[in-house]
DNA sequence: ATGAGAATAAGAATCATTCTTGCTTTTGAT
DNA sequence: ATCAAAAGCAAGAATGATTCTTATTCTCAT
């Protein structure tokens, strides 16, 4: 019997179309890369990685693919300070914890019952459409 | 008797030194501008405004002043998406509400007892050094 | 098969920000 | 007050992420 030690020993099959977006070869590889390596790569990092399978892809195309995926709600774009944008396939509502030591960005889920309007003094009449929470700190392994 | 209708009819006097930073004329004007108009201007907006009083100031100097003020903890730099950095003289811990209609950025204070660690699933051992909360939405005046 | 519209690659352009350089001001001894 | 050293400044060049442009190549419905 065959056992898999990695969760990604086989590349996931990406459908022809997602959320109304035609998944071209380039878009597939960009998206596959994001869901396989669930980190938060920059466009340039995706570009580097995807060149294994598509040696002729251009950085502009990676940007185009990422933009198309973001606009169709298939992935999210996240920005930290003034750094390059990063991309994230996690569509659940979540924040980010930025480990200052390792540089690793962890997704942080909101606990059940989380309601930000209870916690901050919003301007009167304010309706929240979008929440962005970024934390920075360290992870003490002790 | 003289009555003041504006809270800023007189420009505040800026000390010679703040938090160990020598307040040169340029730094004074940049800082004065931020505390007078308590909005969240970009470097370029500060540059435009400050030219009234210092017609020869350069944009690079505005950037230098803002950087010096930020590094000495006198003002804060805030970034929204990939837009130009904005600067904020409010040193209390607070978040921002971005009105999608007017573009106005409101400071939002945290309610008493606010503790984000209670609300999100942090990675084990995580210690939060810095919190950044940005909300986007509308303000319904009705 | 074919023509219109979509997607791509390559490189130019943009724009906020940072860097460099030469000059001016301030500071802190003397 | 004097003067060297340090700090600050203005102007413009350089940088770097992202977007735009253009010419070429696909895709898909007819």
C-alpha cells in the first residue's frame, strides 16, 4: 500500500473555471501555488515558484493572474505596511499575526461571537463592510 | 473683547525639542500642520500645505521630517492598502475607520476592557506587540 | 475554418519613497 | 566670539513595486 507523508505529494487539480473566471494554464499554476504552499507570497515569489512549471511566464502575467483571482474573490490580497502585496487563499474572515522574529505570517481566526462593533467607538451611524486586523509580535516557544 | 470661533485661530507654539528631537523650523511646521488639521494627510499633502509658511521646503525634507517625527514616537505613520502613507498625531492606541463614500478616515478608540487576545485564535505562545485595526464602511447619516 | 474578444509576454512608464550630493545651519567645545 | 564637527536641508537622481502598452497568441462561438 502507498502512504503519503506529505499532504501535497500530488498537485491538486484546478477546475477549468472558478467563480466565473476561466482558469487558464497561468492562472491555474498561480492559484495552485497559493493553495499548495499556504504561506503569503508576494507576486515576485509566486513568479519565481511558478517558473518551474511555466518557464515562459512573465511577472506581468503573474500580476494579471493575481489581480483576476482577487477580483473574482478566489484569493485575497493583503498588505503589510508598505511592503509588497501578499496573496492569501484563505477566504474565511481572519486576521494576520506577523512574527517579528521569523517573518512568518500566521492567519488568525476570529473566535465565535467576535463582533468588532462592540469593541471600538465607531463614528455614529457607521456600518462596517470590511475588517482588517494585523498583529505583530513574537512567538515564545518556551 | 476678542472671541475665538476656531480652535485653531492661533497656531500652537511648538517647543524647541520634543522627545529628544530638535525641532527645526521645518519639523515644527510639519508637526504643527498635523496637529492643527487632525486629518490623515499624505507626505505630499503636508508638503502642499506647509509651503504657505515655508515656500522653499522640499518634498524630500517633508519626508525626512515625517520620518524623524515617527522615529521619535511623536506622530504615527499609517498605511491603508497600497496607498501613500498617511500620518497621524494621535498617539493613543486606536484603529481607523475608512469611510468608503467620503474617503474620510476616522480614528476609532478601543472601548475599555478591549483585549484582542481574547477575540482571536493566536498561535500558541504568541505575544502581541502591536495591533493594527482598519475598518472600511459607510456612515449613514439617517 | 474564422473572426472577435480574451490572455499573454516583454518591456516601457508611473509613482511613492529613498538616496546622494553639495551647501547651510547649529552645536559644543575652546 | 570662533571654529570644527555634526546635523539638517534642497534638489534631483535612483529605486522598486506595480501598472500600462503593444504586439502576438489563444479560445470559443459561429
